[in-house]
C-alpha cells in the first residue's frame, strides 16, 4: 500500500541522519505545480467532485490513547483498521475505521518489538503490518492481533524511510544509501524489496550521485501485495510517474508537461517549520534544529498518495490556481488519465500527508500548530 510518508513540505527527519537523508525532504514535500489540465478523461468510473473531512482521531488533552506526540506515518490494514506511527511516543496505535482506539504496540527501547525511531508503516498481506525503525536499523513485523512476529535487523546505514506492501508478507522500501567506488563516495536512494534478510531481494530502481553532490532522484511510491510498484519522481519542475511489475521491469511511464509554480499567499501564511527530531545523544532541541527555516516557494510536481477501491491511482498534484489541494487520478492498469479532483480542503492541506487505500482515505499534518490528529476523509461523487 502507500509509502513515502508524503508528503508534506515538512521535513520530518532525525538530526542524527540529516546529512544522509536531506534529499528525502522532497518526498515529504507538498504537491506540485501546473498540471495536466488538458488531458482527456477515460470516462470509466463516476467522477469525484471533492474530498471532505468527516471525522478525526486525536485530542489535545485527556485519554492518552488519543493524545499523540508526532504522527509520522499511517496506513489502513486489510480489514479497514487504521494504524498510526507516533515518532515521539515510539509506538503504533490502532483504531477502528470509525476512530475508536483498539490497541497499540511498541515502546521506547532497543529490545524486540521496541522502537528508537519508528518512521514508516506498511500493511501486510496477512492482515498485519510492518514498521521501519530508522535509528535501530530494523523492520519489525506484527500480525493482525498486534503480536510481534519477527524482525529484520542490521539494515545499514539506516532502515527504509518509507515502506510499502509486498507479496507473501514481504515489504518494499525506500532507503537512503551510500557506497564507495575506489575513494569516491556515492550517496543516493533506491526502492528495494525485503523478505527475511537485511540484504534486499531486489532493487526496483534507484539513483546515486558522487558526494558532495546530492542531486539524485527520489521517488514517493505505493505498492500492491503482488509486488507491483507505482512511483512518482519528487521534483518541482518535472511531472513523471511509472509502474514496475518487478525489479527493473517497467510496465509504463507517464510524463506530463510541467512548469515551476509558486505557492499561493494563503499557503505561505499557513506553512509550518520543519519538524526535526534530535538524534540519540543530541543536546539540541527541535526548535534549535529548525532555526532558519523558510517555506519553500515552489510546489512539487507529483506525489503518489495511494489507490482506491476502483483501482484509481491518486497522484497528489499542484494543479489548480487555488490554495486547496488537487489530485490527479489515473487508471492503475495502463496509466491513462481519468480526472483531476479540485478539493475544497483548507490551504494547510497542501502540507498534509495523505494515504489513499481501498479501505479509505486519511490525512494529517506532521507538525500542526495546535495538536496532532488524523483526519478521516471521504470522496464526494459528481455527475458526468
């Protein structure tokens, strides 16, 4: 399912890995500019006219099961339950699709099932889920009853910063990596598959640059339990996404004309500084590490948010002249364009993370001005 933490312009990285993962900020970046407004709709499914908030999970004070430290990632499990990763509390909380607390896993620590920095989550084909812990260099697997099954340890230099579903209980993940070629250091990112070893089963795609150059491609992505990967280039001047059936096997690639587009004044007014979590042993505060922050004046071009029960791939886009978020929808089979959805969500939604799945849609702000919460969203149908 969905991966790539999206997906807001907030950079949510540990200070311990700021140098290694700085390029990932685009993968957390807001949607893009311009947009394929001239594309013809395939007309295969009913139009969607809007995306609206119907409920939320999270409170400022009260029942601690609903009070979050920092929501970093989330997903829908196969039965519709919602699992949310809390980086500050080092736990994953599970809720019903109506927002009722059902249980949690994890706590701060270095033992089995414990977390140092839980970063991303992916549902598994067996009804459970996997969590990536970037500080501990591991992926932890839980079953549908919230019982830890196993761990993959020794993921160096860090565990994947984004996870997705894979076949037969495996996962796909985007990792920040490096290697030496002689005395030259190369740093970059790739999307790999893991099943039971710290060594990847295969590499779908990746890009590296010789240090100190950090100009390498990053992708947001979503994957299916058959191992099919859909990924979008994180860019502010290029709109491109592609589908791979397996490592190195591209089914289709879609590119659209794009122009750099400035964010609106309304977006700038609500933009929040990046959330940076101090690494182990750090004496700096999050506020000190975020000092000097300025909002990005440009939107990203495309970002994968997931796919729905109608097999429509949702690409978060900067299309549209208003501050409200826009999504471009494509057929998952061949990449044909279906429609664009101009939402009426508030301007801050341009900086939210979104997860779209056959079980539902959620969105949240990584670094809210008040308190962390997750919004449960619903599509509004429109006539053709």
